[in-house]
C-alpha cells in the first residue's frame, strides 16, 4: 500500500468516547474541550490504526467472544516483527502476553525484587516506573541523566557506579527514552550492560517506543537483549504494538525473557496475579498490525518527523525555551529554566499561561522525577492543522 493511502490529516472528534486524553483533560488540567482545549499530553496518537486492524477486529466481533487460546500465530507475528524490524531473533516460548507494559514492569519488580531492595531509574523518566517500584515495597535510586554536547541526555555512569549498593537489584531502562526522546547508541547500551553485569543487576528494558525512531537522521534502535548473550541472560524486554500502531486502549504488551530461570520466576508471578490470559481484542489487533502494518508505519514516521520539526521551529521563537533534540518517540521535551530566568516567572506561571491562556494540556515535568522540575512534555502525534493551532497559541501565551 502506498504512502498516500493513509490519512493522518483528518481531525478525529474523540470527545465523549471514553478517552482519557480528551475526556479527563478538564479535570486534570482545567482545560475544557468544549472551549477549544487541545490535549498534548497522554502518549497516544490522534490517528486511526492501520486498516488491517479494523478489518481483523470487525471480523472478530461478528463471532463468539470467548476465551482466547491457540497463541502460535500471535507469537509468530511478534517474532516476525522483531526479526524484520529490529534484527532480533526470539523464540515463541520466550513471550508472555502482558496487560500493558506498566503491568509487565510491575510483575517484574514483584517477581525479582524483595521489599527493601533498590531499583535504579534514570531520571527524569516515565512516571509509572516510580509506582512500580514504590508500590511493591522497594526504593527508587534516581540516577539522573545529564545534558552534554548537543544538548541531549546522556547517562551518568560515574554516578551510577557510586549509587549501586548491596541492596540494588534491578535497573529499569527506558529505551528509547521517555520523555527525553533519546535513542541510546549501541556503545552507550554496551557500557550500561557492562555495569549491570559487573554488579549483577537485572535489567528491565521498556522498549515500547522502539518502532518510533527517526531514520532521517540515521538513528536506529538497539535491542538491549541483543547486545550479548550474557546481557540477554539478565534482561526482561517489554515491547508492544500499542504505541507503534495507536492501540493503547487494548492494553496488550509483550514481555520477552530468554533466560529459563528468570522465565520460570516471572511465570510464577504471572500466575500468582491471575494474569495468564491475554485480552483477545488486543491479541487480534496486535497480530494484524505486526503482520500487515509495515507500510502504515513507514508512512507515519515521515509525518511525525515533519511535526517534530514544526515543534522545534516554533519553540525557537521563544527565547529561553529549550526543545531537546528528538531522536525517537513523538514526545517533545521542553525545558523552561532559561525562560523563567529571562522573564522572572516561575514554573507555576508557565503552566498557568499554557493551560489557561493557550488552553493546552501538556504533561508537567515534575511527574518524571528528579531533573524534570523545569520541563514539560508535548505530544505532537496529531494532524498538522491541529498542531499548528496549538503551537500558535503556545507561542502567543509565552511571548
């Protein structure tokens, strides 16, 4: 299917569709859809999924909606995608179906950590990780990312070495990074893997954004477990079709564990939690997307790249607002520290101007932990016309 067959320009009305992004915006941000508010927060897209997904789900609902079973084709679709798109060979028996990646990460903490253990998060980072650690009786070790060179985040390995102690059991890796948009290079991941191997840390690799990487600048995602056999032996890899193909509401992900011992431990926790059957709708949707979604994704990425560049250009009109160079994801990470210093206002005033004056909802940086205090995350995965309107308001409110 050619690129022009996919429509990313139509604005879809999602109000009153049981949609967190639109229907919860006023309660959380004071931004009303009825008054023209635009949500740029929750990480789902304003696009219809690939046509093959709709076709598969339509066929499904014409039948009996019973328990799922016979997962061979589903596992083959996942394995085929990983081999085709990421040059990573996996065996079907390594795969667990998870009710979303957050559930998968929580189960990993429960399976492999004990209350009182320390878990490393490289902050600022996707905020549900904090709950996955703390709600299971463990402690967060915040290994803060640092900005160097080209203004992008880099890992602070010296600090990490100093922070690891006898109670440190696990590191949760966000790759590509959310909210910073980094696509970690292979040398960076190799160095991180060396540290984890030397200190006997398990690695939970959240790679849900792995397909949303911009090839126009030569970026390429490296699967952490593909670094070396000894790295794969201590890595729990979490992936999903939901972010790639805008299927987040199906709450279906993949947890991939090649180490037989770790696999059995995780399986025990899955059964203790009663989460051993996947959502049939999510399975069917993912299978269709992984099997027939390549052309759709190849058309989506240039569209997102244009939106990425549009955001960066608009932000340049605001002295002191810094848009971190984006290598992957559809989430721009904005730093207002220079803007606050230049204007004399604080982040509360920045938030007020964005939410009340511009009528926009962006994620607040404080939710991403240490290092996020002066940041906000902007989701640009929407129609160009919608993004243009939002950015005009954004610039006007802060100018």
